[in-house]
């Protein structure tokens, strides 16, 4: 999990009831990660699976280096290669899928191969230019935290505008990959988990953006009731996650069969009952710990 994770998660019981680290903060960040993923896809001209694999490889390459000492600009020679098997297990993709994708990414020079595995090399489009993806990630995250503070999330750390974008960017990549691993573990696939998270974001987006949040519902222990969640149509959901309609429909129907979502005439919601299971509460504690580590890095980097 990386250095500092145990200490971070040990404090989760204290933080889980604070508005800044409750489910609604996670919903804000989930929306941020969704937009970020689509921006990476479009800029790098990769599809969603390739983008996930690229970030998983990047995170694995740097996992042996503590956040405080190493950023995304670590030279290629100091990156620790990872294997197809490790990426497959981490992201929940089949070995054959990852192997095929990785070989294609090597052919496009997005990844590099060696006798001991694969690395994501330092790439100016991602790290080096003033308008590189990491710079955009950091700018968007700073704007999000400023907006959240204006909505009453006062215990968020102050953002350090002079912080190294490469260091903050690494924390963002690390958080994104931890989130994706959670999707694979909880839902059986990254795709299913990503769609589920996108439904949650869509259900509460208007409330979060318009400041209409009912009193008392910012805390993780008190999720928003079903009656105030805004259903999202499958077509709108497919457009938001940048996946084919039939793919989204198939995954949503499977989730409905398990009780993870509810489908009505106006669209689909993730009900409170799916957010308060023991398994989901345990996952929320992990996610909030990862979120706190991201916010602390933004404030201290």
C-alpha cells in the first residue's frame, strides 16, 4: 500500500465522521477521477483499459519509493519494472487481456520492456510540458478543494500552490490506482466498479454543486436517503463513463440483480442499502484513509 498507509488508516475511525472525509467528499473526488480519466484518454489517444494499465504500471514502478522522496519525474533507471501478472491481479483484468494490451503499448512506445518487466517511461506529454496532464490534474484538484471548502468542508488542508506538481501528481496516480483496485476487489471488475461509482456521483451531483445538501448528511455514517438521490439514465451514464451503451446496460443489469443498484422509470440509483453493508463500510474506511493521504500530500508537498 505504500509508506504511511498503516498510520493513515489507523486514524480513519476518527476522521470517518468528519464532513471533509465523509462519503460526500469521496463523491466529489470520484467525480474528479472520472473527468481525469477521460482527459487522459483523449490527450494520450488511448482507450479506457489502456489508460488504466498505464497508470497501474506507473504506480507499480514507483511503489518501492516513499511519497515524500519520489515524484512522477523519477528517472527511468530508478523505476522498478512490473509484470503482466502483477497488473492483471491488481486491476482484475484477465492475463491475456493485459498481455495483449501491454505488448501493443510497447509497440506504441507508451511502455518500455526489459528482461525483468515493464516500465512507464518519463513522458513530456504527461509530466514535462507546462500544459502536461499532471499539471492539469493538479490544477483541477486545487480548484476542487477550493470549491469544497466554500461548501463547508472546512477541515480540508490548505492547498500548497507552490507544491511540486510531479509530487502531487504521483499522489493522484496512487489514489486513482488504489481506487481502481478497490473496484476490482469489490465488484469483480474495474469496469463494473467504475460504472457503480459514476452512478453514485450522478445521483448526488446536483446537491453537491448547488449547495442543497440537507443538514447532517455530510457525514460518512449518514448517507443521503434514496428519495433525494437523482436517478441517471443509462444513456447519460454511458456518455459520462465513455463506454458503449450496451456495455453499461449489461453491467447495470448485473448489479441490479445483486442489489447494488436500483433501476426505476427515471433511471438508476445506488440505494442507501448498498452503501451501508458491512463490506461497503469496510471499503469506505479504506477509501477515506487513501483520500486523507491524498489531501495531506496536496497540503504538504
